[in-house]
């Protein structure tokens, strides 16, 4: 009768989910929160609103658990990673809206850093590229142009740090290694904040939280915490994509997953050795676990796993655009039947570079491009082009990943909201020419955070226990003629070239 709660603070909403020992969902609550777009290319969140909705969802889940007589063993947190929050330690309030990972306002600054020759050092230390996607230039902008005055009273964090601070009533300012590795301030080989990078971006080290392993006790909820009460261990934290890799039980090198969310993120477990930087891809910390969680004796030293990542900025967000921007559909669930109502897009291609292109192009100046329109183009063609773009972008990344790692992807494990679309799974299997598998629990990001927290408190004994929980729901095999598939992909590549380097700032 015990459960672990995962708080999943995503890009467009917050979900709190309770899981039992089998990994099944016992209770869940979701709230969507507003997006703010002050200027073209700028994307912001209100961190107070995010915390408010976390409290609301915890309250609903807590009430359901109380009615069922279930106790909470631990809480795990997963989040949208690079989104940047600065708050006042004294008041506990944000001093500026959070700058979201999609925000492109620092593109010119990244160009300047690249022109000044800083890219090799950044790549070697962080495994990242100089792109406005990451936290460092966002934080630098806040301190230089955003009206935020540096001082010992200020704290910086990604959303996980912000929620941990609030859940513990300001007693813990920390993050985990996976989130730290996305800030562009963390040396992923030394596993510590980099003084050299902090100097480069003008970030006072005292603004940064303590970096800890992904599984293990960070703190406990403060007395009066809405929904769950005080004294509950917060024992797992990971960035959303690393959490999804963990929730998919991709514990062996070469195992690969794709999360189809607001964007899509393909991660391959790269093992315990940090890979050298690879053009077009990111090297990131997947997680750090206690040695005993991997089958070692009690007291074994922590073990870090790395991952290769391909970051695709817009997939599910394109569905939102069809719904909210164009009014093509009233509900996101209408996309699949509309797209499936025609056998193909008849040459219509959408490159959803609304906030630039991520892996493997890394072009912040690319913009959304719709090509191949004829007088006969209708709603169904646009819907199909959006779904096809998800599969094409994933192929872009997987091909780069296989070339870089020397490992062929033999199966893709799929999760996230759009993975519910059978059409997408089929298109993806056809494009990759490998099976695509979806587990019975599609919320693998939240599940991964729960697993990390539960491992930290002994709710699950090891990763072997977690692997045993992974259950297949749907497996889709390639079915299309490879020649037809490759022709469609070649058309996609031509469209990408037309979308690139479009914007001037």
C-alpha cells in the first residue's frame, strides 16, 4: 500500500503521478500552464505559476492516495532541464520570468562566443554546443541585460532546483548531475561546476546549487507541504530526457529511446566512459547511481553513465500550432485520424523550425517552412506533414548517432504523448527500418523520476528490478518499401536546406 510520487514539470504543463512497486500508475493529476512570448524567438514561464500548479496536482494526488489508504515513500522530480530560474533567497520569489529552453534571444551572443574561439573549450568540458538552448547564456543575459543584479542573495537553478527549494521551504539548494550537465557551466568529466566557464559567462559560483547524484536523498518535504505533508524524502532528480531513458530501462550501452513531447529527444546509453564530442550531437550525463543499485555490494561507490543525445526542438509543439495557431483541429487527439485519412502528404513537407533547428543541424536561424503546397492541399495534408516531420527529424538524429557511436540502433523505445499515435510509430519504423516499441506505461519520464527516488529509499532494490517492470505494449515493424521511404526522406532533406539560415537575428 505504498507508492512513490513523481513530479514531472514539463514545458507546457505539470503532472504529479503516483506509482506502485510494479511501476503501474495509481493516481495522476495534470495542469497546463501559460507560455509567454514577449518578442519573436523569446519564450518565458512564470516560475511561481509552475510551483502553484505543482501544489495543485500534489493536492489532488494526495487526496486520492489518502482515500485509498496509501502512504508515500518518496518523491522524485523531473523537469524541462535548461529552463533558467533566478530567485531571491530571502524572499523566495523569482526576480524575472524563467527563460525557457526554447528561448533564442542569446543566439547572437553564441555566435560571438564561437567567433572568439570558445567553442572547443565549451565542447570539451560540457559535451554541448554553443547554442541559446542551454542555460549559461540565458543566465548571462539576465545578469547583463535582464535587469537582475548579481549578489549573494540570488540563487540560480533549473526547474528541479526551484521545486526542491520550495518543497523544502528554502532549506535545500541543489540539483542533480543530469540537470547540471545541461547548464553549460558543468564539467562532465570532472563532475563539478567549472570555474573557467563561470568566468566566461560572468556567473558568480555562489549562485549555483550543490550537485548531487541522481538517486539518493536530497531533503524532505517541509511541514505543511500542500498535498503530501512534511517529512517525505525527496530522493530522485533527473532531467526529463535522462529520466525517460531510465524509465525505459535503457541500462545497457547502445539502448536507445525517443520521447515525443513538445520536442523530441533521442538518447542512447553510452556507458560509463564519457564519449568525445561528436558533430551534431550532445554528450550529456545520463545519471549517477549508488553502486549497489547496479548490483554492487553495499557501500559501493557511485557510478555515472553518459548518453549521446539528439535534441529536436519542435514535434508536439507543431500539433499545438495546428490547434491553437491555425485552428486546423480543436483537440490534439484529432491529428492522427486526420493525418491517417490520406495515404501520404502528396509532397507537402513541414519543417517545424519555429525556434530554430537542434540536432544535428544546430541552426538557431532556421525558421518554420512549409513546402509543396498545391491548390489541392487541405487540412489532412498539413496534419500528415506534422506527423511525418516527427519521424524525419528522428531519422536525422539516429543516423548521426549511429555514425558517431559505431553502434547501430537495433530497436527504438518510444514514449511521450505523441507515441500514442500508431501512425507515428509506423512512419518511424519505416524511416529507421528497425522495430519501434512502446511500453505499457507511456509516462516514462515520470516513471524514471519515480524509479530514481524509489531506488534512493530502497523501494526498488536495483536496476534489475526496474528492468523486470518494463512491459511491452506495442511493437511496430517496418512495412513500407525502403525505396519509397528514402524518396520521402530525400524530399525532407531538401526542405531542411531551404529552412536553414533564414532569420537574421
